[in-house]
C-alpha cells in the first residue's frame, strides 16, 4: 500500500482532492501499518533542544577524490591521468589537500572555520550497489535491512510529530527512507503553495470529518491523512514576510530546496530535521564536465543558503550534513569517468561546527580492491550528530555504541 501524490479520495459533490496537496508521502507498507493516528499538534511548537539538522544527500556516488583533491600525492595523478585536479587549480586546505576549484564559496566557509571535512567515511565490507549502499546509510544497519530509517527511529524514540507536524520535513516528492519511522512523523513537501487544502468550504469540512473518524479498517490511513491536514494547517500558520537575505542562484534545484528550508525555519516552523537530495553523481563516463557543473551548482546553492540562514539569525541554530552513498574508484576508467567505490568524504557545515579536517585522508598506496579504505565509520558521524547536536537516545537509535568525533565547538 502506498500513499503518493497521485492518490486521491472522492468526496461529496464529486470534488477530487489530491492527497499530495495535503502533504502525504510515499511510505513502505510496514511504516504505514505501524503509524498511529496523531495527536493535534501546533505550528512552531518547541523542538527537542532548539537546534536543526539539515541533511543533503549527494545521490549517485559523489567522487570524493575530486571533491577533496589530494594534489600532494603523486599516486593521485598516476591513477587519474585526465581527471585529476591540477595543483594550480585546487583550493588549498592543509596538508596538500584542496577543494575542487568550483567550491570557492565552500572554501570561504572553511576559512571562516564553519566547515568540517570528514575524511574516509564508509562502512565495513562495502557494497558497490547504489540501492544497498543507500539503504545502509539510510537505516544505519550493515546487516539485514529495516523499513525504518535512522532519523525515523530517532523521531519515534523522541515523541514523533506530537507537538509539531513540521518537526521533520523532506523537501522532495516523498519522504526519504532515512526519515521513515513507525509513527509517520515526517512530511514531504516541495513548496509552500502545495501545502494547502483545496476545495470549497463544504468539501474541506467533509474531508476533515472523514479523516477524523474513529476505528475501522482505514484507521491508519485516516491517521496519516489527519497528520497531513495538520501539516498543511501548520504551514499556513507560519509567519509571513520572508525576504531572502541573499540572491539565490537561478535554475538551481538544490538552491530552491534549501531556500524553502530557510523559509520554514525563519517562519517559525520549528523543524528539527530537514532533508533533501541533490543527484546526478553516477559518473561512469564523461565525468569532467558533469562533476565540474555539479560542484558549481552545489557551491552556489550552499553558499546562498548559509548566508540566508545567517541573515535571518539562524546561523547558530542550524548545521548541515552532506554525504553520498559511496565514493568512486581511485582510478579513472577508460570512458573518462569513475566507477562505484567505497569510502569518501562527508561535510558538516555551520557556525557551531569545529572547522578543519577530521581523520586522515585514505592512502592511495594501500587501496582495498581499488577503493579507498574506510577510516571513519559513518555511524560515528551519526552518533556525534545525535549526541552532540540533536540530543536523544543515541545507542538505541543506532543499535550499538560508536565513537564520537570532534565535530562541534565545546
């Protein structure tokens, strides 16, 4: 059973109201089956600790070696005779490592101490399948799988959406797997305009009554629909008058998504977790031009977003975590691209972040079947975000204890 933007209900008078317009998301059957009818929340209710986490997933397997280029390692140029970033073009960090030349805005944030570059992030016994690797990152489970994501589990253990239907928002057509939980606390939306109840007063009243009905075979679906109605109401209650603090890049989907997040936070949505995807990184051929473009688009979007956050006084309340499902192979292939790899870098961005390099860059002279070896388990990053930023039952969320990293100021 799925609830998507194409699903609809027929109500009195022949009026069709799209569930997508009410913010319903596509969820696995198990997640829907476990989702109880929610309580009546209010917009802008307090978060767990007043802090927000934004997650940007780089879909397709971002090439970490050309994002953080090890231009001081001669082996880098042996492995990548056409793709390697030239030392003269790299934006220097420390230790003969440099950012991709199109990440100038990120470099400025790094120089300001607002970017932590977490090196060699991965998991044991890496899987080069997009679907399996994404599922591992989504659920924080390397053995088996789960219908519940790591952030969904966190939401379930800390009250779900009770008190705020906008506590967790996926800026996408459907709720991403990391946010899926048994209590259905997350909502999906792509714009403020879509989060409204359409129809005349009588139809709207009928819909609300329908979703407010008690027990029966559709109780769970009604509960999910009721949550969507509450989310739509909450969006309409946001304080208006949002004005961008900076000019966002045009025709940049990531920039549009991030601007929506700032608008929600600046309007008092009280969202604790926000998630979006920036795809296109599966670069088996012709990588040079495509990766250059993606890095430029990413940089323009994130630079504007971070400046907008700070312009609205949110710089100390929001941190942004950027990751991909895996890196690429160390060597370029015969088609001017790179194939699926293993470990790669992740980024943490924001005023509260302890900037700099975290961990060691994987050696290019000690590859594992042609891949970079993992130096930091991604669940250590999750554990640190949960423990030092979001707050909550870390070990229960992740199912085991993991090392905490030095990612935040004391």
